[in-house]
């Protein structure tokens, strides 16, 4: 992953001509290059004495303090993160990167961090967009990034139970390749899939583009092994039970603040024999949303189900290579079906009938969406290069509140950023009782784009939580969403999180400043 | 509910003739009557001064100390509970029963219990079979039962989101009647349905006979309002989100130890237009279980799916009125389908084809099961009357471990109780990755049936947890399962539960002795 951009530079490229023209006309562009990587100012590397102590725990090849290694583990991939790095601010860098090779080594590194009062930031794919990797430095003797890259094995496959045990450092494609060799799939494909890790998916409650068919990541997890300052926590005796509170649901969403996940037992499914993606056009966002709700409440969800609003449809965001090109109007919906030929045929037929009955019309573009599905984030870098501020944010609420929250968040963003702001939205995760809203925002960057965005983000977050929606559907909390998490769960909820944190990590070295209000 | 028996005496009756003959021949019978209710020795009623203080909070009509009222809220409905009561031991009785009428009154009663160091036992339907109502008396100034009977309203229906807010004191049939008037159903039908309450379902992670179609109760809950010593906790901004640990999953399963649930927002579905129950016969329990697993992993679950083992099939336990009658052998499976005519027809056809392909044969008995589905518990009382010790216990594990756990638990029970012990089993809750095992045990009661059972229960529990299964699929923890919960979640898991308890209820007045190891 590039240090200040998304993904693989070979996959990136300049903004497509149509997109550039659109943005230039509507927003305006200014060449805004990033500094060179060597110019980014990082923290001082960890003292040699402390490096030697860590090296004694994990081996000297696995404690790194060079500029490039630390730079690549500095913050995540939110627009504020990128703006800071592009401007040369690497102040949240780790002082060292340590790469333990076993659960026992993770325990040892944690114990060392406790003893030395060094902050420890678990690092998986580095794709956080909520400040989940920007630990608090104040009050600590240093900050160490615990890179899980050596946890890259498929440890066990149970074909009868259809479960597999995956190590947390596996990136999405690595995990899928190991499972595919067994004829299996996890079915978890968030937009960050190519870089994000199994451990990260678990501790952030990730949700992927195929969540309608395979489920959210937290619903795929049946067991967890966690290294904590108190020792090892192993959970998951069964698919579900009545043995008290479900502590798996405390570890999931804990974002490295309670311990380091070292193994994840997940549900797996057979590799689908067939994958088909259809596109539909709806007269309005409301019509399309009603159709999605009808499918969800009828228990007829396809594997992929997403709906772009009028703005997102108009600029073809569903097909990154064609952004700004001609659009037929209305609202684009993608329906994807994966499984055996018979199951796909039956589900596609049933969904097609229902959507047709509800007024949807079939159009082209399903396969194009599938091909470009992981390419969206590259566009942001191209826009930042020309001085356009662009970011995404998301929420989830009950169906009866969806349209209200959609309107309020759009108003908040335009109110904060001005009329020359593009706000695009899609629904990409649906439940019987509600759905997510995923916004993409683009506007002309000011002289201080960081604070320009933070003000808009705060206004949008107030609109979400103030109107009864959640501060996040699948991006998690990190540092950026903490104030709104506190509002969402209330003072008693905050006290519970603090109590668990205090018990598990009494000296507070695990990802300090993240999650816990 | 009868004070020492299940349910409504008008629904009960002597053991059917065939059943009596079977039990008499295999186990032997001895007339073993219970004491009269007036002879049960209860605790001393709460002091008049304290009663007056409580009356000031909730009104004097709602603080009761008479023998009958307290007797009816003494313990739950496990066999040990019944054996103690039948022998006249009411030592776990509450000293008073208090019936608050609002969330604010619950908060006030909690605050009063904290101030006076009086133990508080939330009471819903009184159907616990794990000692969930037998709070610790030692160290407290008294024990008060907080009866939620006045929390009996359907507070809100959201037809768009298909959610409803139910009060916790609603019994199963009351809740279903209120929802049915709106054309809706919860679809939660545990065997305790006729007496158990919405609040109890939530805090014990109940699972019902239609769980394959409607889901476990914890999967139906989207929001909770809880009165705690720290104030009010309100959870449930959305169907699902990534806003940190899911604290709903801490309240569910908390069994009254962290607070008192005063409102529950649940998913609801349309009242099914059609209900069809089929019966199937399998050559063996293993064959039937494989068929269930195939259905679950193919995403083709009917609404009801259960399978009796050879022993349970042989004595017709699936049809309480015919226990001991003639049986055709093999293993009986029930498949139930509920929904629209079209959905039922399609699902029934698909399941029928798959089960036929796997070697199942259709037989009669599906509708008979549905008619007798809530009648099983009455049999136990009839057996206790003739000196036969009978009890149920349950577990859940992954499919690959299911047969192993089944054998080990049966061995443990026969090892503890002797060869002249009937052990019956069914699978009634299935998941993609595993399933529950529900055992019914009958043996000749000894001179000390209570300790006879406790020893057998301990052996069976060791066999469950020692072989990697959970101590409970849906009966919950209470006092009876505590030692095994501690093994199942390990010392770090126990510390987490204790930390949350200490924060929420620092003086420990909420259901002391229950759940928290």
C-alpha cells in the first residue's frame, strides 16, 4: 500500500477525462501535490535500548525503526489522515514496528508494553478511515506498532461444521486464496478487501459488499482467541448459546483496545459456482429503497444488493472508469447472485419478478460494477491531487427513519461545505429492520482542507446521531467517532466500556485514545 | 402457574396409561405426593417498616408479603426447584413481592434496594430451570422479588421497519395476542411459551421451537431499555452497526444481574397465513442429523426443524398424549412451514425433495406434534408424583462435535444414575455451523432425589464443557450452571463479567449469586 494514497500505484492513474471535466466545471481544480515521502516528519525512533529489549522477545529481524517502515504504519486511510501525510505531518507515527510470530510473542510484547508504559497499536491492513491507528502519544514512553503480518496462516478447516480458523494478519485476497484451495470462501468483500486484514474485519465489525448474502463479518465469526494484558481469552464454544452475555460481541468492535486478536474462527461457504450481477433502474431513490426493504422483509435477499441515489447514479460512481460519462438518470441498483447454478437461477428469477412488479427496469451495468468494485478509493487520490476534498461517511438506521436521516445528513454537509458540494449516496447493506447510508462528498478544498473537512464531518455526525441513527455502520469508531459513540450509547454505556477497558488493560497501553470515550 | 408444578392444573392430568405401564416396567413407580402449599416453609416476610417504604414508591397495593404470593415467586421450574418445594423447602422465597408500574418506579425500587442492601430478583414468568430466581440471601438485609407483571403493554409498532416495542412482563401468549391484533407475530415459541415473559426471553437468550424460521430471541431483539443502579441504559440505534462492542449482547444473557429490562424492541413478522407441519422418519439419529445439517448449510431451513433420537422416538415423546404407545421405530423429524401460501409451498417442496433425496420417508405425526408442543412439561409432574426423577438438560456444539458430545453426555447420565435410566434426546435448534442437543432423563428417584440429580447433572455438565460444548443452548446460567460457565469462558472471561457487574451494580444487590462466577 502506498504511504499517502490508496492501494497499489500501478492500479491508480489520473482522473478519467470525463470525471476531470465534471469536477473542474462543478468544483474547480488546483494542482495540489503531496510532499515526498522522505519529507514527512515522523516521531523519533524508539531508543536503541528498548529496541534491543523488543528484539529479545521477537527476534531482531522483527523490530524495525526505519523511516519507510514507520511511515507506512502511520495512521490509516481517511481523508484527514491523507491530508496530514500529504502535508508532511507524520506526528502519529509509531516509534518502532514490532512483528511477533506467535500468540505467545504477542503476549510477551503486550507485557513488555505494560511494563515500559509504551502504547501499543495493533496493525493489520492499515485501512482504518476513523483514526483507529492514531494512538495517543501523551503520557506514554513511546508508541509501538504491533504488525500482525506474520499471522498469515489458515490454521484449520472443519468441513463438517463449515468453519475455518484464520490468522488475523491475512489480507482479504490471501484469506480467500487459502480458502479457495479448499473449495471454500468467506464471502467478505468490503471495498478495502484488497488490503484490509481478518483481524481488522473482526475488531471493527466490518461489513462487505456481499453482506446481503454472506452476512456482516461479525455474523461470520464464531470464535476468537485474544492476547490481553490479563492473559489469553478464548471464546466460541458453539454457534450460539445462552451461556450469559456473548463476550465475542465485546471483542468484536473493540479496535485493539482490549487485546490483540490472534486467531478467528469463521463460518465458511462453498466457493460459488456461478456469480451473476444484474443492474436495475428506479425512478427514485425512495422507490428503490422500498424495493430493497420489500426484498429484505420477504427473506429474498440476493448476495449483493446496492442502490445509488440520483446524484451517485448521475456521475456513474458505481463504475469508476466511467465517472462523469453519460448516465440514463434515475437510480441504479445492483443485484448480485452467487451460489450453485440452481440456487442462483431460482433466486434471480424470484428477485427479478418482485423487482419488476415493484416498478424496476433492468438495465446494463451489473458486470461493470463487479469489475470496478474495489477501484473506488483510487479516485479520491486523483481528486486530492487537484485540490478537491473528497471523503466518504456512513450510517445505519431503521427503515422508517432512513429518508429523514438521508436528508438531514445531506443538508448538514452542504450547510458546512457550501452549495458547490457534491453529495452522493448509496444503500449497500440492508436488514429486515433497516439499512445503511453511505455518502461520498466532494468539494473544493480550502486553504485549510483538514479543518474544513473536520467541521463538515462533525455537522454530518451530529445529524446522524441527533436523528437517532448510528455514528457508523461499518467504518468503526477509532478516534474520529468517539464523541458521537458516547452520545449513541449514553453515559451508562460509556461506563460499561470504561469498566471493561480498565479491567482488561488497567495501564491503558492498548491503542490509547481509540474507541473508549 | 401452580406453585410446585408446571402450568395450569386444568391442563394437567395423570400419566397416560401407556406411559405409566412403560415407566412402571422400566423404572418402577412409588406414590410420592407433594406437601400442601400451606406447609411450605418460607422466609420471614419483610419488616413492616420496609414494606411501608416500598409502598411509598409503588403504592401499597403493589407490595405483597402473603404466603401464596411469595410461594408462587419462590424459585423456578427445574426439577431441583420442584423437589425442594414438594418437600416443603421454600427457603429461597422472597420476603416481599413488589410490583412497580413504570420504568421510573423500577429505578426507585433499585435505588431503595441499594440503599437498604436488599437483594432484588427480577421476576417475569417464573419459568427458570437453572436457579435464575434463587438469589443469595446471605449478607443481605432481605430479598425482594420485583414482579414485572404490570409491564404488559405493546408500546409501539413500526410497520415500515417491522419492529415493535414490548414490555417485559408480557407472557408469550399476551405478546402474541397484542401483535396478532396488528397482523404481526414475534414467532418465538419456546416450550415455556405459555408462561414465560418477554423480559425473561431477552435476559436468558431464549430460543423457541420455530427458531429455524424466526431466529433465536437474541437475534430478534434490536433495542433494550434497562433500569440499573447507575441509571438508565438505552441501546439499539440500528439493526446492526460498527459503533464499538455491541452492548445489547451484554444485557442479553445478563439474567437480572446488571439491571432490569423495562422495554424490548423486537423484530416482528406478518402473521403467517399458512402453517403446515410434516413428519419424517430416518433410519438413524446420525442420518437425520446429517439431513438437518444439509438443510442449514444450504440455506433451506423450514420454520420448525426437530429430530428425536431412537429412544425419544420409541416412547413417542414428541406426542405427549401417546407416550408409551406403539412406535414404528427409527427417528422422528418434524418439519414446519409458516408464511404465505406461495412461500410455504415453495419451501415445503424444496425441503421435501432434499430430505427425500437424503433417504428420509414421510410419515404421520406432524400436526400431532404441533398440537402437543407446549404440553411436555406436564408429564414431569405426573412422573414426580410416582417417584420417578425426570429432568431435561441441553447443550450446543459445532456439527463435527455433535455425535461425540451426544455419546459422552448419555454415558455420563447413565454412569451417574444407573442402567435403569431412560435418556432421550432431540435436536431442535440448528445453525449452519452446529446444533443443540436436548436431553430428557428419567430414572427411579432415590431416597435423596435432589442430590441424586445434582450428581448426575454435574456429570453431564462436565461431559458437555469438557468436550468443548456449551453449558447451555437456551436454558441460561442461573446458579446451577455457574461453575461450568466459568470453565467455558475461562478466567479472563470471568474477569470481564465481574468488571461489568461491579461497575453496574457495585453493591451487588441485583440477583446476587446468579450468573456471575
